C-alpha cells in the first residue's frame, strides 16, 4: 500500500466549496474523469451540499459530477455478491423502539419497583436503543456487561443491570426471530466490508473521503484504507497543523482536535505532516481559536501573547459579539442581521445554533419582514397542527370529555365535525357557555347532554359526536390492542376534521405535516403488534412519547438565501454571514449529562466514550464556524429569568484577548436597532377611566350589594349596570370559596325554613349534617377531592350553628330566610328604587327585628360599616324599619349581626355591625340620598377605585379599568 495521501481544508474555508474547487482543478484537463471519482462524505446532507457547491463553482454549467455517497451507503447487494455477506435488513427504528418497550413492560417493576407505563416504557426503550447504537458504533459487545456491577454496588445499579439484560438476554433472540439486525451494526459491517474489499482490490477510479473526523471506529478504518489507496485521498476538516508537539499527548476528549489527532495516529502521521488541500490558504483567525482551545495544562503560554495585539485585532476583523438581555432580544437582533443581508442580492446568511427554541424565535421574528424561513432540523410532529389535533382528540376521549380536553379538541382549527366552519365554531361556543363554564357537569357526553337538555339542537349535535367517538370510547374503557386503538382514532379524527363536504381525510393528511403524520401512523400500525394490549387511558401518552421524536421538514427547503442550521448542517458549509447563536454554557456546548445506564468509570471500563467526546465534536464545529470570513457571536444574559454563563469557548477567547492586550470585542448596532423597532415616538401618560354616561342610561334601582360596589368602585357599577357586562365563569371551575359560600347559604336557608319557629328538634345537628351531605353530593361527584376540605369545615360550621341557634330560640318569634325587600327614595332625577335580599331576618319576641348576614369569608369591620363602605346591613335595616320586606311589618331593628361561618377551629363567630342599628339605618338613608343625588348629576363620573384604601378585594372589571396601567404610573397609588 502506498504512503497515506492526507490533506486538510483549514478553518475559514467553506469545506464543500474548497473540495469542489480542488476536484475541478485536478480534473481540468480531463473533465470526464471527474465522473469516475467516488467522493465519500459523512452524511447525505453533506453530499447534497457538495452537489450545490459544484454548481456554484461552475456557474451552473453542465457537468458530469462525481459519484457522491455517505459513509455506510455502500451497495449491500454488490457487497453480498463479492464478499459473501449475508446481512439481514436493518430493523425499522419505530419497530425497534416498540419491541424494546415490550421487553421493558414484560420486566415489570422488578426488585419491588413500580411497573412503567407504556409512555415511560417507550421513553426507556429510546434510551436503550441509543445505548445499543453507541455500543455497536464503538465496535463493542455486551459480553462484559455483568462484570461492570459488583455485588457490593448500590442496589440501583443492580436494577440498571436488570434493564440492560434486555439487551444481552432478550434482544438478540428478538432480532433473530424477526429476521433483522441493528442499523448501527449493519452500517459497521458494510463499512468494514467496503474497507476490506478495497484493501484487497483497490478500485479502478479515484476515491476521496472528505469531511469526517473518524469518530466512528469503523469509519476510521475505512478512512485509513482510502488514504492508502493508489488513487485515494483523505481530506480532513479544520486540522490544526500547528499543534505544538508536547500538546498532542495532553489533548483531552473535549478538545476539538482530539478525534483528528487520534485518526492521524492510526495513519502514522502528525498534524504538521498534513498539507493543505490544493487552492487553500491558512486563515487569519485560526491561531486565535487554537490558542483559546489549547489544553488547560499549557494555558500558561498565554503570557507570550502580550505582543500580539495587532495580530489579534486583524483576526477579529469580520467578527462581532452581541450579548443580549434575553432570548427575545437575541432573536430580534439576529433577525435584523439576516434581513440586512438581503439588501445585497448576492449574499447569504445562516444562523447556526443547537438551540431549537432560539431558531423558532428567529423564524417568528423574520415574519415581521414577511420572510418565511424553515429550520433545517425540522419541527417535532407533536408541535405541528395535525400532530396536536391527534393528541388533543385522543386526550378528549381518554379524559371522558372533560371540559378543557373537549374544548381543546373542538376549538382546534382542523375540527369541523361535518359542518361549515362558522356554524361549527358557533355551536362549540354555545356548548361552552351552556355546559362547560362553571362547575364541571356529570362525566361523559351523557352528562353534557343532561346539562344542555333544554337546547334540542345542542343535544342532537352531542348525540352525533357520541356516535363518532363511540368506537374509541369503548376501546379506551378497558384494554385494547394498539392497532385497534389506531384504527378507531384515525376514523374519529377524519370524521371530526370533515367539513360540510365530508373532506376530512383530505384536510387532515395534506401538506408536509399531514404527510408525516400519515406515514407515522402507518408505520406505527405496521409495528403495533410488537406491543401487548394496553389500557386505553395510556394511549394518548404513548402516542405523545412516540410523536415527539418524528421531525417534520419542508419538502423544498426554505428561503433561498437565509438558513437555520444546526451545528451538524453547518459542519461542511458556510454562508456569507454566519451567526453563532445561543452561546451559553449548557446550550452550546450542551451539558455533559450523566448516562442513565452507566457511571463514568463504568463507561470507561466498558469502552464507551465519555460525554466529553460530544463536547469535543461541538468544539470542533464552533472552531470551524468561528473562522468564517464574517461571523457574529450572540448569547442571552438571562434565560427564563435566570442568569446564564457564557460558553466556555467565549470565556477562553475573552482570556486570550485579555492576554493580547485587553482587546475589546467588536460589536454592532443590532440590539439597539431591534429595540428601536418597537419604541413608540412618544409616551402617553395613562389616566384612570372616568365615564360620564347620560342620565337616561344611569340605573334607577340597585340592590344593596350593588350600592357597596358604587361606593367602592363606581366603574365596576358602570360596567355591570350600564354596559351590562358579565364575567364568564372559568372553564371547568373548581368549586371555590364563592361556590362554597353559596352552598352553605342554601343549606342553612333550607334548614331554617324547616324550623322557622320554636325550639329545634332532637337530633338537630344530625339533621343539618344530612341536609349538607345531600346538597354537597352533586358537586362532589365531579370533584371528590373537595370532600376532604368541605366536609370537615361544614361539620364545624354545623356544630357552631346549632349551638348558636339553640341559644337564640327563646327570644325568637319567627325566622325569615332569603327574603326580598324594596324601598323607594326621592332623588333629584326622580324616584330611586332600593332593593335587598336578606339572608335572614328574625322577628323577636319583643317585637323588634334582627337582621343577620351569613359570611363564609371575612365580614366587614365596624369601621367600614360606619364609613358607608359596607352598607348592606344598614340598608336592610332601613328597608325593614319602613316595612319594605315581604311578610314583615314595619318594626324597629334591634340587631345587625354578621355570622362568620368560616369552618375554622371554632366553627363560626357572631359579630355586630357596630353602632346602634337605628342610627346606622338613619345614616344609611342620609348617605344614600347624597350618593344618588351625586350620580343624578350627568357631570359625575364613574371613577375606578376612587379610594384605594376601600377598593374591593376582587373585581371582574379590573382589567377593563386598566388599573395596573395607570396605578403603576402613580395616578391613583398602588393597586
């Protein structure tokens, strides 16, 4: 074999363009010979990039291109015939995951643990599959696995070993039975067969292996064979040919040159012996990044950089660094840079980042300039509209049509239910208002039909929905085969997606995401037999776990001159402007996460690479991109509110620049420009609302509770009684304090109506508790957990109430509950009707009246009552003394009492309203007359919270009054 023929394309050169340029120059005298050349590249994407590079280099002129193939894409049929290979087909990834999940489920909880759910099983299966690929990639086997865990190791390592026995004891038999082999092992066998064949019989034409660092052992062997072929050449990416000899033995796995140096060692070469690829020149920035990446043991040599300030400044030409406050600002600045590139019709730009969230943010920011750009990494299927619809519809049935799950599915844009879009949306909104807001109705569609029994069209529509979902509902009620669940689910979503023309399948499976979803479900159905029957309720989680790993990529790429690349895509290609984004520790480079299966010593003993190997590959990607002619480095100082740490590479570059004389990074105006995009021309000081409706629109009657609102928050009274706005109940609301208070009022009202006079009967407490249980039952059916909170509270309330009621009975003539009253008051604009609904008014034995108000929360203080900000009891006293309550004659009022029924330790407490009732009633009349007279003046505004100290604790209209906006500006103090 001849001496190795190895070259390097230096950082700063576009690898595929330099490779294409060199190959064209090499075959300039005989262009037809180029087509006889075989070029091996790391990935199929790299092969496509090289094909495009040839077009750029020739200006699109006709050309017979060389054969371009990814490592491992050898023709298995040719090798079978020539080398006697008998390779089984590679197991499809989804089928492998389900087969491994079945083995995990069969293992159960093991050693006393909890048995995993199907969703957890497929997640564990994905991790096992990843370990399988790593083991095969490194050319290892599992024979030494049992020696890794000694008997005295912690029990959880023994549990781990139980899981790994799936790979040693079960997986080979499963593959043999199914007639498959692992794809990584198959790729290794093909590469090894190719290497052996070329070693025995060199190919007739030239072979160029380019762009690989040899991180896979089988690939490294093939590279060494190609380098030794008579017409073979090995072209390495970004080799540091100036590595100091004493540093070669100190390179750790996290160093960007580690893999290349290991490969050269197998070839018997040092970096200095490797020439540059023809037509390439060393970049001016390579030395700077090499200094930043030098091994920690040699960083003392940075002291020698003191005289290189001019060289460092030259190296930073074409570099900018941008530290942004957060991801939003970072994405906005990057979008502006990319938009700026489009001003020159010949230039291109690419964002390179492993942070997919940042990539999505940049794509969204570019839409403000009407620029559509696609992420080369694709988008997970579960985040696409059709993927979300699949998951939402499955969850809807699994959760028995609970309000949130039902509305999430029915409000999805793909849902039409056989109707025109407008009619379907209107019907869903009606259902929401009629049955899904407030406390949850009874379970299932039958419970919903009962809730809308008075609306026949809604009831019939729900019957149709019940028919559509019947098959999947029945399957989810017990255990079912995955294939059956899939068929019923597909039937459901196609029916639910159908419009008035019945085009459900056409609407659902169109476009890249629809096609990807259809292919995924088809593959899943083919592999479904690998899983045992599962509980129907586990189906949505299983589906979500599998869909999250399916990427959806656009069929034709995105913008022709703007790109979103991951580090892998950027490895061998460049753009005129490269933006390296997300340069924070933990993002780029990513975290060296602990292996879920083996500790670091165990991985080393087994022969697997440490997590630092991935960091070394990421460092090589960064070094390559950093040396591009025009590059911008960006990061966010805070992410999700937490401070971040700059990438270790930025920190090392900072240290090198400091050693060179304290050079500052060049920066640009992008962050400031992005801020200016949304900066208004001027600021308007917000003012509180002060509507002045005409007198004809102002109310001429109010309940006592509304008078309190008028006192504390006139704007709230304006919104409710003049604009007639009502807040919607929350969807699927938990019965909270307000609902609890309503139920307690209802129970006590019913109880007092049973025994309005005379002593309470024997067993009064048991009677009241039974009434409470009867009243609570419908609510606790849908919220059984509330029983633990409500029932003990009510038991304490009932005990206190019976004790207090028993003590009152000797002075009680008759109790009246939930009684309505009214009183007309003279006012400047005409009579004003005052109304009230008293919780309870007692006619006492002395002929006077006692007015009681039940409070399950905190009652108002005597100070608030005296100031007129809690006027309910004084108003009720005023009406009572004038005979305004039905069935009660005009009598003096001797008691105004709050009964606080909190259900605390004491159960309840009685509290007086404060001053003498007759005095409070007289003051109420005086205050009311003044209040009504004020609002009978059309110039009087309905202000929002005029006195913040007495503002209501809660208001449905806070957002309409924009209180936070003007209160923060200091107009009316703090909220």
